[in-house]
């Protein structure tokens, strides 16, 4: 029973991290209908930026805030310099460009920081919570749960209770009509990239602290796994992406870590994608 509870907590943490990374991808696809593969590069950049800012300031809070600002700027630059000039082309053209940007970020990080793994020796100012028996919720786990809940609450409030959220939904539904009604669609797109990239940078910091390691290729697995997750959740559906991320994190941990099913851990996302597409082609919470 203790092992099951521990694996459940770890699965929830893994799903929360997947959700933080997938959110930006779902937001961008909902507005531009492009697969933003470079988002995984922003996530890796966030881990390195967080480590660098932490060494400079000695404050984890300041490092996280600076990382979110830097990643938001990087996301807007990718949108303005890479995606925006290619929007008139078929969707596979921005996809290829996004892959190129992702690989470029990986190589730049390798050239600047080296190919080796760097430790992220940050201590979170949170207490360890003891649950039933010997099960302990570490400060890193508590931070992942708390940050994910706060980000989801913020996005819910932003998209349902503010004029900016209304404008984002209008642009996602019909960009031409939104432009005709006076909504600055390009500014809304840039803000969407900034928000999604800031969340991805924060996820990179949390992952670096949780696993105590940062390395150039840490965005490789999220680069393709998040694509499967937004398909499973329903393309463009933010709640669907979050639900798919949490379910995948739990499934990976419980089926492979606890039940010890002899399957590669990273294969579950694509098996789930195939199963969902066969059963419900629009995804879990997508619309026809």
C-alpha cells in the first residue's frame, strides 16, 4: 500500500509537469493551428536560464521570475521571426521550421554550457509533509503540485473572466472576424506565445530542481510526447491537454513503475494516442 501511494504521488507529479509543458503547445495550436515543436526548446532553455539566474541571485523566487520573463521574450521572438512570416504557407512549413528552431536551441545550449549534466542545487523553502506510514511529500513534489494548481487557476481566470481571455477565444475561433471587430490579432498571438513560453520556462525550472539535473537534450522527449498529448486531449483543447497529461503521468508510473508492465515508458503516450484516435477521432475533450 505504501508503494502504491508513493507511485501515485510520483505519477501526479509527472502528469503535472507534462501539463505545464503541454499548456503552451495547446494554446498556440488553438490560435494559429500550428504544431509549435520549438516549445520544447523553450522548456530546456528555461531550465538553463533558471540555473543561471539562481547562481547569479541566490534566490529561487527571483530566478523563477527572471526565467519566466526570459522565456516569454524568447517565445515572442520565435513567433515574430519564425512563425509569423510562414503563416501563409501550408501548416507543415511552420512545423519544419519549429523543429529546426528546437534543434538549434539544443545545439546552442550544448555549445554554451557543454554536453554534461549540471546539478540544480536549490532548496525549496517548503516543509516535507508526512502522509500515511512512511510516505513523505517532498518539498519538490509540493512545489510541483502547488505551481501547477496556481497556473491552471490563473489560466482559467484569464480565459473566462477577462477581456484578454475573451479576445484570445475570439481569435482562436475566427481570426478574420476578430480582426474585423477591432481585436489586435497579432498582439493577441504574441501574448499567447509569451504566456505559454513563460509557463514552459517555469516547468523547466521545476524539472531541474525535481531531478537535480539540467542537460541540453532534456527537451527531446517532451518535444514529441507533448504532440501526442494534445492529440489525445483534443487539438486546441486546453482542458483536454491537461486531462491527457495527468492521465499519462499516472499511467506511466502505475503501469510501469508499480505494475511493472514490460513496455517502454515513453511508448505509452503514442499507444494512448492510437487508442483514442481509433475510439474518438477528435480526442478526449475535442470538438468535431
